[in-house]
């Protein structure tokens, strides 16, 4: 094995564009799509910094064919001419030097004190990582045109011409390089989401997005910023008025560190149907929050817990609320700015400033306290809902643990499901489970079934209506627990307060088909509906993936004088068969599954070649449930009206003989 030499000459330094092109994740956080998206945001950030200081109130982003992007602003234009101080052209500094920019010096501090980009990395790094970049800049009575290829200035890449125009600004057009990023096809959703967020935190600035491949144009403008946004999210269903406040201050992260300025805006409300937590800092959306997120959690838990105690809303020995109980009904957006910002990294998805956290915590606590004093009725409405969230969560957690314990045990000799009759096959791709009405049906189907692949599960009486019961009551039902155990795939629960109960995994389903088999009478139809309702509430994916069937059992057995037998599944079929018969016949109405002989049961209900199965769709469950409510529920007037309007259509199905 040849050994490599590690000498003084082994050490090399990346220079120029290679500093980004060979290590894009250092600057952009990733060499994949996320990093490519961040490179776009670096260009957008420069335009936003200008607009927020009053230089241009419209920013346009164009998504061209072949992943080419353009950002247009109407700001002052990037200074790119000769710099006497540095004895170089500014375009060299800005487009080809990392950590070069106009936001370092003290004389620009007031203008750029709340800037997104103070590190001088974005424009240069994006240029370095592009297949090409073209810049057109209008400034000082000139039009400047720059062209770069693969991070290097192109031949004749800098052109300066005098121009008469009425505006200043910059047009940056580029294509991210596949030699740098693994993926460069930024989806429309990213552009629209980013521009909408920026319009929210930059009131009065209009953002326009044009997508050339689809010819779609979006415009975003929030005159009142985050307050308008919270109102939009809440859809008019908020429990209280929208609380908006803003403040500014000065502080430091450590006693030995310099002080810096902070200003912040907060808009919040409470809503039982929608929740949202979003944080922005220096116009950058903080996906992971950091300091603002910690401030919101600390302040809200403290103030709401204090008010609950004041109003004696806790029951004896009850645990205090947690933030998750508040979050379920909270809409809050914070928009903060600071002259010194500590980001977790260059991607700016979280900030870590201790003073910003302390400032926001005090600001939110103070304003919430005043709001609760001045709006006590709203405050009580809010804490009552939060206590409902808390108690629902705690009940769901207890139910989840009990459910996990109950469903976690495998069905074996020591943990049998009462009266469940398994089949011999272990292959879930061929196995069928028949859900039967009562013990009598179990006896008949035991003799009729193919025990290689058909299993049987009788249910005792009518099960709980799962659309009307809460989960706590549902999971106290032995019949329902037994059915869920036999299915083997757990339960899927997506409601806000009961997500902890979700244990569903379709891969664990033990059956290719689940077949509901009940008598062809009113009681049988109602049991069928209740089983379907239970499946629809607890495991709807089984319906959506076509796993649930109904076995139609015949209503009539028609026997001719030469001993031929015909089966009719309703009055219409019976009348059609009788009209075609030329011989004498007898008609016997079905007495129920339990009284059918095995041969008839196999032929009509269980034989894959001759049985009649109906695949259930989600619409079937809802329409059937509504019909049973109408025909069997408490709405007498509704039932009367339905029969008056629709009864004629069912006359030929009536047994009037």
C-alpha cells in the first residue's frame, strides 16, 4: 500500500471563485436546492435593504426558462465605478471579493443599522456560484453592464455608457451553476412564499413575481405589515381582537460587549381553528426562531399562567399550562430588527442574541398584562380555551398510553381476541377478514369459508356511533378495540388535540380485503353503517386505498319445480327473475346469515368467483351515515319530507305481496 506524503507543500488555500464553488455549503448552508434558494435570497436581500431605507418601493423577481432568475429594484444602483480609496473598481470589490461591501463603515450605520446583509458575502458568493451573471446598473447618469462566467469576469465584461433615464436601480440576472449546486430548479412556491413573507415585514413595499414558463404574475403588498397578515390568517374567527404593539430599546448580550439598538413589532390573537407562529428578523424569515421563539414561549406561559391563577381557573392539584396548550390556539407574528445580529449561521434561520430575547420577553409580558386588565372578558375566553386544550391533551396522552399498551400486544394464545377465527395463511396480500353480525352468522360462515385465507370476526350487537363520540369513549369500547387489534395497522388521528393517539401504519395491515357481512334487513344495514363509520373515523386510509368491502347477501331464494335455485338481492331483482320463469316456483325470504346453509353461504357470500362485493368509497360512508340519520334518527319532520318527495322511486322495491 502506497503511503501519501504529508509535507509543508501539502497545504493549499482556495482562491477566488473556488472559495465558494468548491465549498458552497460553507456560505449557503447546503450544496443542494436549499443552498441554491439561499443564494437567490442573498440578491433579494440587497434590494430589500435599499427599499426599507426608502430607496425604491417596488421589487420584481422573474423566473425565466432554464432556471434563469432576475431581480430588479428601483434603488440607488450598486456603486461599481472606480474607487480612489481602494484604488480598484467597486465592481471588483462587490462582485469578486468576499467580505466587501458598503455596510461596514460608521458613516453608513444609520442607513443600514437594520440590514439583512452586513457580512459582504451575498452578491459575491452568488456570482461565484453562477454559470453566468449579468448586471445592468443605472447610477450617476450612466448605465453600467457587467458580465461574469463561472465566477470570473468575461472578456469586455465591464461596460460604462452615459444614459439619460429617470430612475436608478439594479437588474441582476443569473443562472445558478449545476457544477456548484446539485439541484437548481427552484419551485414557484419558494419564490411566492418568500416574496409574500417579505411583503409582510416590509409594509408599503410592493413585491412582484413573474413566472415566464407559466405566464403567471403575483403581486404582494401589505400596507400595515404584520397586523394585516395576522388578520388575514385569522379569517375573522379570532377569540379576541388583534393585539398589536411595537417598541424599541438598547442593550447588550454580555456586560463586556457593546450595546446595540433593537426595535420590534408584535401582532397576535387567539383562534380555536387556526394557529400560526412566525418570526422575522431584519426582514429575514426565521424558520427555526431562536431568540424570538424563546421569548414568545416564556412570556405567554408566564402571563397566561398568572391570569389563570388570579381567576382560580385551575382545579385542585392541576398541573400548570405548557406552551403547547397555548400554541394550539395562538396566532403570533414578530418582526424584530437590531443593529447587531448573531445568526446561528449564514442561512439566517435562527438568531441567538440574548438581549433580543430579553427585550421581546419583557415587551410581550408587559403588553399582555395590560390587555388582560383592559379586556377581562376576552382574557377569560382565551384562558378557558387554553385550559380546554390542556385537558384534551392530557386526556389524549392517557388514552394514547392505554391504547398503545392494548394494541401493542400481539394476538396469540395468551392474548386472544374473543371469538376471532383466524385463517391459515400468513400472507397479507391474499388474506380476507369477514366482519360478521353476531354469533349465529359465525357458525354458518365457519362451515362455508375457505379456511386457507378467510378469517372471521363476529361483533356483538350494535357498536358505538364513532362520528358522535369522543376518542376517550371510543377506546373504552371492547368491540372497537378488538376490531382495531385484528386489523393490525393501528389508528390514524389528525385532530389538533389528539395527534398523540396516531399509531397508524398501513404496512402493518394484516388483510388484503376487509369485508363487512350483515343481514339484509334494517338492523343489518344499521350495523354495517356503524362499522363503516368506525372505520371512516379511525382508519380512513383503508377506505381510500380500497381495502373495505360490503358483502351483499341475498334477500330472496327462489326455487323452481325442477329444483333450480336463484338468488335475488332486492325486490327489483326478485321481480325480474320471477317474470322470466316459465315453471312453478317458491320464494323464500332470507332468514338471516345464521340460518343459511353452508353451500348457499359459500356460493352467495364467500366464493370469490360468485359472491357480490361492493368496494366502499369515502363518499359512500358519509352518504350512508346521513341517510340513516334521516330515516332512523330523531328528525321526524325531515323523514316525512324525504318520504313524500322520494317515496315514489322505491315503490317497486316494496314487498306488497
